[in-house]
C-alpha cells in the first residue's frame, strides 16, 4: 500500500542545482519516496523559507516538521533507512577517504568552480587561473581512480554520487577543453555516472510548484 501524500516527506528542489541532484540521487538509491516541490531560486516559496531560513536547496521536511537542509545529510538520512546497493562506505578506511574527498569538494573545489564558471565576476585573476586551481582536484580524483573504477572502491559510493555533479559543472564550462585534458580516468568515470539510471531518473523534469501547486511523488513509482 502506498503511503499517502500527507505522510511523505517534502523535498524542495531545483533541478539544475548539484546539491539538489545529490539529494534526489540519495533518495532514489535508498528506495525512499518523497513529495517533490520544484522551485526557482529567484522565487523561493515562503513555506520553504519558514522551514529553512538560509534559503538554499535542497530542503527536506520530514513528518512532525523535522527539517534536513544539507544535501549530504539528506543522502545519509535516506541511505541509513535503506542502502541496498551499499552506497555508504563500508569500513573506517573508506569512511575516512570518503569524508576527505567530499570535504575537499565542498570546501575547496566548489569555490574554484564558481570562480571559473563566473570568472567575469572575479576579475582578480584570469579564468585560466581558476581553471588550474580546479584541475588540482581533478588530478586528485584521477589518482584515486588509478586502480579502480570508482573513487574509494570498485563500486559507486557516497563519494562518487556526492562529487560528480560538481565535476559535471566544471567540465561543462569548457567541454572541449575538459575532453582534451590529461585526465582520462576522470572523464570515463564522469561519463559512466552521467549515463547511469539513477542520474537519468534524478534529472526528470517537474512543474514549478509555485506556479502550479503541483506536488509530485518522487520517484513516481517504487
């Protein structure tokens, strides 16, 4: 029996946001279901701001009004409920490596990515400088992929799903230049994840909630 919409968590999401991509993939990988409210960041719903005043997506509102508004925390919430594919790191060594890579992605690489993507807003350095800084992290991922197909073991885990949406953005700034860069293992890793069923499902389009007040089950079917 399907849970009623009133008993499902509510996820505020923006399709193109890499943080929201993380949350949606975590929900898919765990086999959970939510009511998804697709928003535009320039028109933030009051209900979302009341739940999470910082005003960024994703925001997950659980029954009884508990709120989770960090993307990795949403992934961990979902995967701690069910992790049929073993996405969470399985031992302390993997956990440490996963957390190190995710922290470097979120604290360092994301900052360089933003400056590279919007270099005209950061005229202190040329775009090539920001690209070079970002490529230092790409080189680290290349090294991690030297002896395996994924970042911490032989299957995709939290680190892979948590990082590749940002590498996707980085590659998209200059797709030709990224394809020519000497990081073949990262390029193959990225291509495989972009073609994965979970990413394709996570990128399904939904109507804008403020315009339509349409809440959609995500995923539509379990």
